[in-house]
């Protein structure tokens, strides 16, 4: 939940999983009931984010916070089983994939409806694809990272749409299946940014938008007429009548709000898990018999990671020896011990430490002040004026790291500032609000930034690491460009045997780890949450999700 700092909703697909096969009609019809079909419906679930969304525009929302809300209002052509991660029907009741894996035909469920009662049609699907390339769309560059491989969408009938890929890509189906479908009748295609849906979303999903009180909360209400309620995977799902997401900027206030009964579900920091959630009211596991239940979720859900990204357009960071040196000045062991109590691992690169795509040749960057100083000197930095700061060509080595997290990120950076000073580097910290941070990143108006990415099942490194994403508005936020990485990505994303992809992606991992466009800091090894005991579930968690969508409240 709250551990995620930034996430485009189509996700940075960075964990190994087998690509989908063309499902047979029998397989698609045999949906699994994952919840409790007899679960009572009603009540409210109240949770909280530390940061409120920048926008609820269904196409322009690129942060985790906004998209968690929008995923309950809008839907895609297919969804995934949260235990097996196999694709299963949603808006599309079935699909076909050509033998050459270039043509994808989706047949919409005739029951699919927008929340205003209109039928959801193939024309809506075509519009949802076409609008991503509209000149007036703010996030156009981001969407091109995912969909430029397709020549377009063709309407074959009221409920049938066909996509044709320009070339084979092992994520072609995944990207199409994940396409967020928006109502064409609510957009002016000439002005896609200018839609009332940015303020009052309206989709086809299980919850209707009710109200957004900025700075306070967002309220959603269960759609009693939701068209997909009887799909197998939706039986016993979305049982709460009201979902209230509050915005509480500090961990301390958030936990206190939960303790006094103002929240039902919260993410816990490791410090809170270890030091602040003991006593007679707290228990571990749903069978604890305590009124407040905490869970250390240990499933297959991909690990998110925290990093410092460097603006490679700045001359200060052109030399990779400088970036290598800076990465040696973050004491990851101290962070894990002091702030995380063992609930983090050292990040080794863009792939999780436990992923087959992660090269065994790449080890965590050591904390090494002397080694960092040696690298900086080799790059031409020296203290020529005796002020204890390194300088080069008359420029002292100082830079500013931006963050929107005034708590954990500031703590990590404060320790880093002390160790960097030992190497003659001045690190400054600047906290800005979330919307400002996103704008500064899009405009490349920063030296460095501390953020996090949420890895999601099925990997495509293109958006983050291919040079074509290093444009304003793209997801290659730091403007990383390496021709060898580009070539390897293009080879690795084809439909090739998985063993070959592993070797290619491991080489990508090695090159990026050598280049250090990011300082890869830490990655999650557990998801720490707490909820009120009145909530019940079929199981403590699912393989690829906590599964709060399936919770119900005991009468």
C-alpha cells in the first residue's frame, strides 16, 4: 500500500513471470471464485495515503495514489487472477491471438455498461487506444512507450475490436489487455486533457466516484448496478458500500488515527511494526483474537524499490565514475538496521534481488567512502581551494536531492549528507509537494530525486531504460541513454525462449548496474499492514495481492 512512492498504472513490469498464452474458450469460461460468494455486503472501509493524487484524469494520472482510486472506477479488457496471475476475461469475454502473435482480436461482453447506463462498445475501445497518441494529451510520451508497437485499433463490429502489432513483442497481449477503457462520449478528442472526468470520473467499474475533498479525502460508493458483479472472479468481491481514502501526511498521525478507530486499514512502517504495535490490543494474524490485527505479508507480489535518480542532462553527472562514487556513499546496512529493522533488502539494480533477471554477477554497492573519493579524484574532482569541498573547473561539488517524502526519505538523505561530506561532496535536501515534484521531473528541473518504483509482474524494461523514453514526459526520468542497452532491450522483448531472455536481461542488468544512472538503495521484502479485526477474508493474503477487495465485514 503506502510503501509505493510512484507508479504509472501500466506499471514498470520488472519481475519474471511466464508470458500469457492464447487462452482457450474453455479456460476463459472457467473463471475461479476467489472470494466468499456468501459474504455480506455493506459497511465502509477507510484507508489512507500520505500523499493525495495529483489528478484523477483517467489518462493523465501516473502516480500510484491516483491510479489506486481509478482502478476501482475504470476497467481494462482483461484482468488477472491474483493467485495464479493468469489473464482472465473482464470487459472482453474472449479473445484470439494470431499464430504469428501480431493480431489480437477482442470480443466485448455484451453486458458491459458505463456507469451512466450506456453500452460499452468497440468504438470506446478504439477511442481509448487512439486518444493516447493525441497531440493534446499531456501524457502522450509515456503511452508511446507501451503502445507505439501497434499500428492501430480497428472496429470489426459493435463489440469486436482488432489490434495489429508492427512487430513481435512478448508483452503485446499484456499491454492490450491492460488498456484502460474510457468513455468516448465524455471526451473531446481534440482536447483530451480538457474533460470533466478529471474532476468527476465515470467508468464501468464496481465503484462510482462520489466526492474529492482536496487535502482531506476521496469517497467512492459501490455501484449497485455494476454490470460485472456476477463474473466468477467478482463474486464475493467489493463488499463494502463505501470506500473512504483519507490523506494523512505523517506516519505518526496515520497510526494514531487507526488506533482511535478513524481508519480500518493502514500500512505500517518497520519502526511501527517493531516498537509501536505491541500490547493487549494488537495481534498477528486474523486468528489472534485481538481487535487490531497486523500482517507481515510475504507473497509473490513484486518488490518495490527506493532509489536516487540523477539528471544525466546535468554536466555534474555525465561521468559514470561520479555516479558510482555517489552510490558508495549511501550506508545501506545502517539504513536497514536503523530505520527498517530488517524489513528491507539491498537493491542491486532494476530487477529484484530474487528475480532470475537479476545477474548473479551484480552485488550490492558497498559503503566505501575511501573508494568513492578515489573514483571522484579519477574523474577530475579535487579540493583545490582548501574549503574541504571537491571542485572541478571552478565548480564546487554540491547538488540537491528533491523528495516529496518529508519522513523516511529525509532521514535517509540526512545520513547520506553526513557521509558525503566526508568525501568532499555537499548534498542538500529539498522537500516539495507531490504535484510540484512531478512537474519538476517532467521538466528536468532537478539535480537528483529520491523516489520509488513499484515493480509489477511481467517485465518490459523499455519505458525506463530505452533511450526513446528519455524525452520530456517519458518514463526514462533521468535521460539514460546507452546504445548497447537499447539493442539488448529490443532483442530481449521479442517472443523468444525464456532462457534466452534471462541471459539478455541479465546483461542489461549488469550494464545498468555499472552505469549507475540510479543509486539503487533498498527494496521491500515484506508488506506490513494492519486492519481492524471486524474484517474477514478467505485467506490472509493472495499470491500476488493482499486481497482487500475480497474482504467483508462481520455483521
